[in-house]
């Protein structure tokens, strides 16, 4: 079980991790691997920026920080070591191939971690917008359908209208198959 102290990483720790990723990348000559490591570094930097701004979000990246980052670092360091070997034996080539094979999944995993940090905020914003729209309507401060078109035309802007509900084909078939009363 993690202690609260283990959950709080000093901001310098984030910089150290990013530096370690950069150092491994500098040691790796393979351009495809290097591009993937660049992406991982960029995503990790974005994740750290969010957590530095809101330290209470640190718990949301616990597995990322305590497992995925160190394991990724271990793989990158080992890859650099393997790549630097003057003799590329079958074992070395196979190990490099295995690490290369996991890189796309790692990039997606890092992207998903970043996305999950935004998901809760996006839901909060959507809820705020919905409440705001309802309050504007209740207080008579929103414009009606015709009025917003007139106002938009006066300001030279387009009117954004919600799409009309679309009935699914399955829904249409089900409705058509239902008996009607006479």
C-alpha cells in the first residue's frame, strides 16, 4: 500500500524523469524509435504539467508514475545498451525487436493517460454549459431560434444549430412493424 508521501512527487522528480527519457533517446540511433520516444517525452511533459498545476490529480497517475514510467525507462535504457553493442547477436536483435514492438502500445498508453486527465474536466465543462444554457433560458436571457439568426446576420456570423434528431434505421423498422390501433 502506498503512503501519502509516496504519492507526492517533488516537481524536480518530473524534470529528472524527463531528462532520463531524453538521455536515453539521445543514445538511441534508430530514427523510428527516437520519434516514438519523442512522442512519449512530449506526452509525459503534458501529464506532469497538469499534475504540477493540480497536485491533487497525482493520484490519477499513480500507476503511470509508479509502473509505466519506470518500466518504459528501463526498456529505453536497455534498448540503448543493446544498440551500442558492437556485435548484434540473435539475442540482442530479438530483444531490440521486442522493445520496438511494444513502443506503439506505450505511446497509445501514454496518450490514453493524458486523455483520461482531460476526460473529467471535459465532462465538468459540458455539465457547466448545460446548466448555463438552462439558466439563461429560465431567466429569459437566451435568444429564440429566429432571434439568434437575426443577431448573427447583423454581426456577420453563422448560426450554429443543433442537428435534428435522427431516427435509426432499426428504430424506423421497429416502428413500422408495430401494429396500429384503429
